[in-house]
C-alpha cells in the first residue's frame, strides 16, 4: 500500500478544504502536520505576492477566500504549537 501522507504534506490545499483540517487529520504525525502547514503558508504567501505584483498565473486566480488562507494557516499552526514562518523581507 502506498503512503498516503506524502501528497497531503506536499500539496495540502489539494487534499484539505481548510488548514485546520490538516490539524484534525489522524493519519498525519505532528511533524507531517507542521510540514503541511508550512507548505500551505508558503504557497499562500507566494500566491499573494504574485497577485500583488500583478503576476498570477492563468490558473492562479486569486479569490477573496484565498486572502484568508494565510491567516487560517497561521491559526492552525498555533493549534499544534508552531509559529508562522516569518514574512520574507523585500
């Protein structure tokens, strides 16, 4: 049987509706949850940065709900005792 956790960690937005759903997943270890939320946070930051610079890709339409994903990810990380990644300086 193939390991199902890898894709959940590598592309969490494809497997979970909300970041808090990562925290609730009983099949992921604490480290896998942290890694998945780190990935989600990084992806959200990159999408918002690209959007702010007027460069979203053709399939990267930024919707209003997307701007809240970063905040949801930060809150989910806090639930497992993690801190958000610092915003990269420009």
